[in-house]
DNA sequence: TAAAAAACTTGAAGTACTTCAAGAAATAAG
DNA sequence: CTTATTTCTTGAAGTACTTCAAGTTTTTTA
C-alpha cells in the first residue's frame, strides 16, 4: 500500500531513489476495518489520508442525529478535513471506513518536513488539490441545477461501479436527499 | 495591482528580486468594468484570475434562463474555472465583474513556465488551493445542514460588509434559494 | 443456520421552499 | 432633473421534496 502511494505520486512527478526512501520513512501505512473511525467531530485532524485500497467517507451528524456524507474517497484519492488540518482546529467531520481499507497517513509535521526536503511534492499536492477543487466546483453546479432524480441518474451514469459499493442511504445523503426518496426514485414511483 | 499580487504571494513565500521580475513579466494586469464578462460558457478558460481590487463572480445560467452564482471573488482571491483550465475543455461557467475591478491574469502557458522557473510558486498555489478546498468542504456542510434562513443569517453574520457589496438576488442564488424568498426572510415574514 | 443487525421499501401527511405576476423602490444614464 | 433600468417586495398557488412509521429484505454475526 506504500507503493500505491509512491506509484500515484510518480504519475505526477518523478522522485529520486533517496527521495522515495525519505518519503517512505515518514508515512504510516495501516489497515482500517469497515465502520472504523479515523477522525471524529471535535478532534484535530493532523494527517492527510491516502486511500490505497477500499473506501472511506467524510460525514457529519446533523441536528436530528442523521449522518450526511459529504465526500467519498476510493483508491488513489486523498480524504482529509483540510480546514481542521490547516488551522489545527477541532473538526466538524467524521472520517470512517466504508469498506475494509488500506490507507497511508502523512502527519502534519512530517508533511512540512517532506515539503522542505522534496520541493517537488508541493507540485504533486498542488495538482491533487486543483483537481479536488475543480471537482468541487462541478459538484456545486450539479447540486444547484439538478433535481434529486437528475442527480441520482447523473451519478449512476457517471460512476455505475461505485454505486454498487456503498449503501444507498449513504449515496442518498451524498446527493442531498433522503434515503426514502432514493428508494422511490429507484422504484420508478416518482 | 501587480503589486497587490506580489504582496499577496509574499505573505506565503519569499521571492528573490529576479523572480519577482520574471513573474511580473508574465502576468497581465487589467481593469474590467462592472458587468463585463471575463469568461463565457463554452469558452476554454486558459487563465488564473487574481482579484486585486473589486469583486467578480462565477455563475451559470440554468435551464430556466436564470443566473445562479456559485462563487464570489474579492480582493486577494483567485477566481477561475479549474476544470476547464486543467483539461482545456469548454467551460460550464461565466465569470463576470460585479464591480469595476482590477485583476491580474496568468495564462496557462505562462504559469507552467513560471512553475518551472520558480518552484516556490507551486507552494503558494498549493496553499491557496488548500484553503479554497477547505472553504468548499465547509460550504457543502452549510448547504446540507442549514435551512435557507439559517444560511442567510450565518452568511450575514460572517461577512456583514460583503453583503452590502452585491445585489441581493446574487447572494440569494449563491446561498441556493430564490430572490423572492430572500426578500421574505429579510422582512421577517417567514 | 439461526438470530440479530443493517439496509431498503412503501404510503400518507406535512413543509420549506419555488414560481408567477405585478407593483414599488432604488440606482444609473442621458 | 427625467426617464430607463435594475433591484426588491408581496401574496397566492403550486411542488419537490421530507418525515414518520411500519413492514420487508438482505447481510452479518455467532
């Protein structure tokens, strides 16, 4: 799973052997089982998390006590509360494994050190973040312009294989409608 | 307005004199008047836009022909369609000046050249994008958990001076409700 | 393989908004 | 100043969803 990260990084930049070693020495690879929490509301997020295998999600628990998923992260994506990470303030979010997963963590201190030793890494994360923000701009467009049913069909067409991997109620909340409404859309009763 | 950009960059990284000169040689500073368009749907966005003075917005025109504002950019913010910029594909968005403004553009070719000559710039943009994405994560949280009225009051409390600068109907669409509903919220009739 | 837990479905009732249409107020332009 | 344009307001009617509650199916665990 370390190598999954290295490989992904090397699709964007190239690292010398000693840089690769340094990087590997500063990361923490671990397995995390389904439903296990990586971050809880109120904790400070001091890591960047790369998903080598499996699926994680970032969610909140709203006033009514319901979970609402804001982001999913699958293979080769990063998932992190950047607000908490940047400012080292308590998080508003939970991060949880949706499947048994293999992840790679880089802690805040270590990433700062790595940036200083391997300046190219800044480029890698700039590219990652640029893609993430671009996706986020499109996401807001979809939320603003499509009805619940359109969002469901659009997502289904765009990521048919992913839809099979997560419970419907998580996907419903990600698309910003209720699980019951999703069920009605799927049954064609709407 | 060039110096506004240089100053902002130097709050995050430090540049040598020759790097500053190189940067200044590759940017395009211009004035843009209220309502003028910087980007239209269907065009390819080949620039990053820094707002030195004034206010711009990124918006769409939906199926009913109504404008919906997805982002505002004021002094010291960047506003760009990153999806179109990254992939050099036609944009889904319009970018327009909300006030008479002073902006700085960096074109795609130039930014790539600048990154190669001034690696530290990658760091600056990584930091910018990390903040932007963090803000975007919070924005989705607010959209998911707050009612229209709560979103209005929260925004009003967070950015009271900004609320004065833009027409209410733009702000309403940014907060994802209708101009008429905003009017009712403000009058206390809801 | 039985029991428990998690996920999905269904219908009925409610609600937070939107849409429409028309007029009033504020701002900009000549 | 005077008119045109843009922005804001108001009420009435409509709708795309949510919520609740209960039952069914599927998956997980022991």
